[in-house]
C-alpha cells in the first residue's frame, strides 16, 4: 500500500487543486436552487422583471464559475491520474526487473503484461473519475442535505427512508460484483496469453497448418472473456433502473407530501421548488456514489493483482540498486578470476525445496580457463546446472563457489557483469545488429564489435546484408535464421569478455564445421575464460578439459572424452548412437 501511495505523492499539488476547483463548483451549483426560489417567490409572483433579470444574471455568472471550476478540476484530475499511472507502471516494471527466474515463473508473461497495462490503466481511470465524482458527490450530498433540512424538516424525513434502502442495495451490488470482476481480469490474462503465443510463434502455427485450431482457441478465450464481462456488467445494467426507481419514488413522495402542505398553506411554491431541486441533487449524488462503488469494486480487483506483484518476495536480493547502476559501474568492481566449484549442491524449483529435486548432491570444481562440457539426456538438469552459477536461481542446498566465495555473497551486478551467457532460447531485441551486439559491452568500439562477430563466425553473413551491422533486427530476431541468431548471441556474449562463459546448447543450429571454428576462436580469444558448454553432440564436447555426464539430476561421471569412453556406459551409449548415425549418413 505504501508503494502505491508513494506513486501519488508527486501529484499532491494537483490533487489539492482538483479538490479546490470542485469545492468551488459545488458551492456555485448549490446556490442555484435558492436563487431560482427567489425568482419564483419574489420576481414572478410580484411581476418584478428587474429583480428577475438581476437574479438571472447572478445565476448565469454562477453557472460560468461552475463551468470554469469543472474545467479546472478535470485538468488537474487528469494530471494526477495519468501521472499516478506512470509512476505506478514504472514501480511495477522496476519490481519485475528485480525478479529472479523463480519469481517470473510464478506469474505468466501474459499476466504481467496485463497487470502493467490493463490493470494500471483501470486504476488510472478510477483515480481520474474519483477526483471528479468522488469529491463532487459527497460535497454535493452534504450541502444539499443541509439546505433541504433548512427548507423543510418534515419533508426531509423521506430521505431517512430512501437513503438506507439505497445503501443496502449498493452493499449487495458490491458483494456480488467483486468475484465477477476478478474472473473478468483472469479471462483478460488468458486472452492476452493466447494472442502473445500465437503472434510470437506464428511461423510454427503456419508450418504445422494449425491456423484453424488457433482460431478456435482464440474464439473460446474471446467468448469466455465476453461472457465474464457480460456477467459482471449485468450488475451495472440492473443497478441503474433500480436506482432510478428509488429516485422517482422519492420525487413522487415529496411532491405528494409537499403538494398537500402547499394546499394547506404550510409551504409556498418557491420553497417547494427549491426543496425538489435539492432532493434531486441529493439523489443524484447518491447514485453517483453508488456507481463509484461499483467502479471501485472493479478497480479493487486490479489493485489486488498489482499488489501481488509489488508484494512478491524477491528471493535473489543484495544491496545493488538499479537506480544507482551508473554509480556502481564507475566503482572499482571485485574482479572474478573464474574458478568454479559446486559443493553438495541440490536444487528444486520450489522455493522451499519441497518440490522434486532437479539436481541432487552435485560436487565438482573447475579452474580458470578450463572448458567444462555438460552432456546428458533431455531433462537431466543441464540448464538448471549452469543457471546456478550467475544466480539466476539459488540452490536449495549446498554452495556454488566462484574463486572460493559463495555466489550469494557477491553483488549481483558484479557477478553477472563478469559472466557471459547464451541461453538455450536465443533472444534478440528490436534494433540494429550493432545495437544487439553491444548488449555485451555498450562501450565497445566498432573494431571490437566486428572482432567478436568474426570469432562467432557471424561477420560473413552480417556483411551479406545491404546495411551490414546497421541491419534492423525485428522483435525476437524473426528476420534471421536460427543459426544466424545463435551466432549473434554468441558474439554478444564474447564481446562481454567474461571471466566465465556459459553456452547452453547454443550451437545446435550451426553446422559442425562452423561450430569447430567457433570453438577454435574460444581457445584463441578467451584463453583465460572458464567456459561451460552444454551440447547434445559428442563432437561438440570431446575436446573439453572435463566432461560432466548428468542423468536425472546426478553426476554419473566426470572426465575427458577418452576417459569416459573407457569407463562410463552412458557416455559410451551416446557416442555409439551418434557414431552409428554418422556412419549410416
């Protein structure tokens, strides 16, 4: 709650101005029925045209003041609402950036996108509307009740009957509306996820001719959202006729009682006219407040979803603050040499370690400059293994050491800035090839960029493009091939000149000859870099200093290619199966 409140703090001045203008608007409007009563009671009954013109001019001036105040309130309400949304969106984005992989796994990508866009926009609209209606309605209600009671205490008794009925009706509406609006926002998440998956993977959809299936899946999601929206909006649809019924019942009751009092001489027409106007203001204020409660009910569902993100406990934290990254980067960082050791490491994706173990009692060590290859069947835990080194996840038991120091004792920025990583899923961002490569080192010269591309065997195909390194890469790198994308990601990691380089099956789309050249460039340009290489091909790992054979999260054996061929049955089986395929080919 404090984080959300802090997003409003910079706009306290605008909120004050909005309240001030609305107060002026209400005062100007609340005077109108009294002036109208004077026109009826003194001007029309006595035929005093000059008095009518004088009071009429006053009413016009008050109306102009009300219009100006309304414009001022709208202006500052919009400024405070839009500014609040911008601050909240920035706060949410900063929190998401601090998430570990485990935190991100908790929320789907589509859900996070919805929370940062749809839910924040809903809160923005609620703040803007609230600054107008929620200030106006209570003020109008309070002043109108005071004026109505001053005019006639006996007629005001009608309010004592109608108001409680209206409040009970609103309470019932809120009770039933909350779960409906929550369901509606969940359906928005599902719809966004379907759109995101389809657009991102449109080539796969077309290659498998699954367009009809995707259309049907989208239709289901879209229909479910429509039904959930209608289910929620039915309450709003029902509420307005019910409120109008209560309002008209009140007016009829007051006219009937007031008319009787006028006939009996207890009240004049002018007072009755002013009283009806104030009753109309009171009832309209109550209706506006009721509608705001319904709007707040929907907004509260979005508020809770935003709170879930802001209140999420980040399990990987240190003293590093993203807002001071430029200062930290200027400081002399702790240099990493590249010695790595795992001591009785176990890992589970469950934060409390109660889920299935992905890795179990892992022990091994690597010296600076060594090439460590990891091989094993799908699901053996290879990717999880290397993701523990840069603390993308934390171990659930044991210790991961770099240069003899637990990775949890390093500053995250210091640690990750000296580890290069090419993930299993290669990702490029919209921008030029040069922009993408400079993710490895924003300050790299063009010569360094070209050298990294040459080492990754990417320079050739880059120069085949008309614009070379200024070629635009579409989002996700969809306009380059899989092998080209892999080589660009490797070049990006090499440009970082890391102490530790992690390649997670990052040459699977590259032919063996090109792969051999890339490995050769590692030996030449990254001699002092400790390299972890995950691969499926024996040819990719056989030159490594150490090969780790993983199976079901456990180390079966560690050794060189020749050593494992002699003593490790699993490695022998992998080698023989691949050698047989190559011979048959």
